[in-house]
C-alpha cells in the first residue's frame, strides 16, 4: 500500500509536535507525524521541564523569550494547558563566571528579557534557603519556572490535528527513500510506503540512526542524565524556585506533593553514552548519593529530604551543545535534533523556525547558528554550562 503526504515528521516528541502545529498554522495541511511508540515516549517524557532564559547568544535568547511568551499564554496560542508554573528561576555562578554572566545579561536585557543580577547577600530576600557562600553572583529570572513537557506535546499534537495534520502512533520508520540527492518518502515497519517531498527528522535520542537511513551522519552523542526525586520534609517550608547552581554543579526544580527534582550540572553526559532504549530505567541510591550531596550543599535544608526514586534521562548532544535546525545535504530531508537539553524550553520557537524554513519563509530568528554545516572541518566545541554563558566555566 502506498500513500502520500506533503510533509512527514518523524518523531512524536515536543519538537515534532511543535513543528507539525506550526506547519499546519502556515497552511500546510497534509502533515503526518509518525511516532514509533506514543507521543512524548522518548526524551520529552523524561524531561524535567525547566524554563530558564539565560542563553549565551542573541539568537538563543530571542528564541527562549519567544517560547516563554507562548508558555505564558498557552491556552490562547496553542490550546490546552502547558502546566507552566512561574515560580521564578535563580542561577548561581562562581566569581570566575561572573564577568561572562554580566556580559550575557546585557544582551538579554537588550532583547527584553526580565532578569536582575543579585549579589550573594541579596539572595536572602528572594530565597534564603540557598547557601550563597560559594557564589560570585546570582541571576534572578522572575518570569521563569517550569512546565509539563508531556502536556505541551499533546497540546501541540491536538492543535496540529485540528488544523489538518495526522498523528500516527505505533508507526516506526525503517527506511527513507531518495532519488539522487532528494528525499522521496519513507517506509514503515508495517511495510507501508508514504511518498513525500519533505521529511523532518525529529527523532530526538534516535535522530542519529534515523538520519543514517537517508545516508546522513549527525554529530550527536546520546548522553545519560539521571534525574532524582526527593520529598521535602515539613520543616523545609513552602515550594522553592528553580535553582541552577552552575558553581556547585546541581539543579533543583519543585514539584507538587512536596517533591523536588534534582540532578547534575557537571557537563559529564558525553562521558556516559547511553543506549536510548534504556531511557527511564531506575537508578540506584549509590548513583544518587554524590548528586544529592551537591544538592544538599546548594540548599542545605534539602539534605534532610527523603529520597524517593531516580530514573535515567538522556540528552541528544551536539559538540557545541546547541541544536541542529537545518536542511541536510539530502534536499527535502530536514533535521531538528541534537537539542542538548534545550528541547522543551525552546520547543515553541523551534517549531516556528522550522516551519518557516521548510516553507521557504523567513524565520523570526536567524537560523544560521544552528546550521549543520557548522560542524564541517573544525567543529565548535562547548559544554552544557557554557550553553548558559558562552564561555568556559570557572569553579
């Protein structure tokens, strides 16, 4: 059996769903999202959903601000509930990091991002439970917070359906067809061929193998990123803001039910490549212990929290820890992958940008920094922490 579509989107995570929504918003009607399992089954469903605005370039800063504005008015912009909680975000840096933070903040303010630089002593008025003794400065983003990546994915998918898209779950792509240097369609595991002049690789942790089906190699490593859940005791007090301790190497994100999600900010994910099929597996207390120690140093009251569970999350990481948002050397075969831990918070802007590029429009933010060709020759290098500040981090 053969079918046809205008655009095939491979992957039903938040990126694929957002691209489908934005394509149909531009009038592209025959969009088919092919998801091998179910919506948000991959990295999206294991994301902690933090929405912070500190990014090192004008392009990434503009994208996260555009995305934040969507999350803030999600019901009107997309439909549904993003689960967005504007609890605020604090980002602590060492003294060595402070000059880079100040330079980045100047760029952000020029773009309209609300943020203020706090001296460590000033942290008492915002969140006194944080230990500021090892910090050189703290960035306060009052509009930042967190959202629900799974709910956002389903909302984008529902919006795309209302606008004419077809979302097919349990459909795995096993072949991508080419005629010369142009993509012509795909074949599914069920033996069905779908002809299409445009195929978009949004397969997340599986983007590398999907790209190879089209003869394209992507510089992506799947790195393991464990997430741990602790229960705050009654003495802790009310919920805390999102806190990202770049100096100490830990982050915390509040959750309902007196829970906190925590993990590392130590840039070691690329040192721990992971089979994405192991996503979501339980982690042991032995692996959690060093992370919880760093968390306890950042927020000493959390040292008394009760460990509940941990699971294996993962990032699809490029060498410079920034996404690939571009057409591949195979014409019509587009890449929206290598999100490097930024996928959820940038998803509205990524969908908007990719839809503009695919329809040959002008994206609202320059796509040049996200071109695949930047990895030709001498590859740009980076770290996750540098993706906040754009400079090697100090400790």
